[in-house]
C-alpha cells in the first residue's frame, strides 16, 4: 500500500473537516515493482511479454482517476484554507497538489512508453502481409464475379472489410487488379479516421499488383473501405486482391 498524501494532523478546517490521508491500494499502484518489469527478458515469449506490458499499462490506467480526484480535492481544500486564512494549511495543500501533478505527468509519460512498446511488439508479430479476402467484403453497387470484385460503374461504389484487430500504425495497401485501356480513375481508401487516394491506371500486361500508398490505421478493429471516387468511362477496374503490409516491423 502506497501513501500518497499525509498532511500534518494540525491541518483542520474550522468547520470540522480534516485534510484526510489518501491511500492507494496495491491494486492501484502507480507503477509495477521493478522486479516485475521484465518485458525485455530474452527468455520470455512474445505472448508473455505482451501480458507483462498489458499488466503494467492497466495498473497505471487504473491509478489515473484516483490521482486526478486527489488533485481536484487538494485544489478545493487549498481554496478553503486560504479563505479561512489558514495559510500554512493552504501552502501544504498546494505543495501536495503540485507533487501529485508532477506524479501524474510522470505516469502519463510512462503510459505512453508502455503503449508504444506494446504496439511495436504487436506489429512485430504480424504476418508480412495481411490478406483481406474478397468473399469477406461487404459490397455496395458491386459484385463478386469470377474471382474479382467488379461493377465499379458508379462513383461511390464500394467494398468494405472488417479489420482483424490490427495494432494502430501505418500499412501499405497493395492492390492486384486488371484495368483496361478505357477504364481507370480514382480510388478512395478509408478507415475510421484517415483516407488515402490512389490512381487506378491501365494494366497493359494483364493483372498487376501495385501499391496504393501507406494508410495510417487508427482503429485496427474498424472498417477498411475502398470506393470509386472518379471514373474515366464506365468502369474503374476488376479488383483481384487487397493486402496490407505493416509499414514498421
């Protein structure tokens, strides 16, 4: 059990309120003991390392609300003490508030570090390519025919996939398609927050795989949608495959 605030017993409000000690239980510890921080243990499996990182992150996340509540309470007490001209008590409350604010800033930095390490590890465990099956797409104004998604004859025609719980980050979008000389246009690729636009150009040697660029995915459990943004004539392409390549390994 960790003692966060232990003001002197003489700090009392004239109304009878006492500046109470604030205790945070072991389950809400601000950081995991050093002995448990073994996420870089070369003998640990990736699954165990992820569990450790998640455990440390959850401990910090659980401690944030209590710390913020104590900061708010100390701010109120500081004003009350000052209003009653108990300046020693007001100064002590102020100092405790500032100390907790510094602790909160430290926790914020530690949480960001843990989140970054967790994301990096999850990304390293991804396959080299993440295939989005054509038969798993939700089609709007399109059809699956002969192993290809076709019928891109109107602006707004779209195919959408539910992403398989990917860690946030950059992913190169690889498209395999056929595009005749009289076809082509612009394709919009969109996830929960970010978008990417690419030009669909003629494939002179039959089906070709081309990179549409790198899309930042903010929510790896959301939807990835491909939609026709502009058409040269009456068809954009015949889409044969969509794959995502993690940008950072």
